């Protein structure tokens, strides 16, 4: 019996078809790629520890 595995992939500036192509080129059989959430890219904020 085949095992089905789901993954979440976070990527920058890429289309679903490109993700599928890259996975298949790596020898991974892909049933489908579904875009679930797209967020606006923002600059990373520096985290400063709370000093009391």
C-alpha cells in the first residue's frame, strides 16, 4: 500500500508549477500542488529582548 504524505512548503517568488517541476526532477512523485496562502513579503524586523 502506498503511503501519502503532505508537506507545507514556504517559498519566495515561485509558482506552483515550478515547485512541482523541482520536486519531480528530484524523483518525488507529485499528485498536486495547492496554493493555500500567499502573504506579502516584508522586511525582517530585528527582535530586541525585553529588558525589564
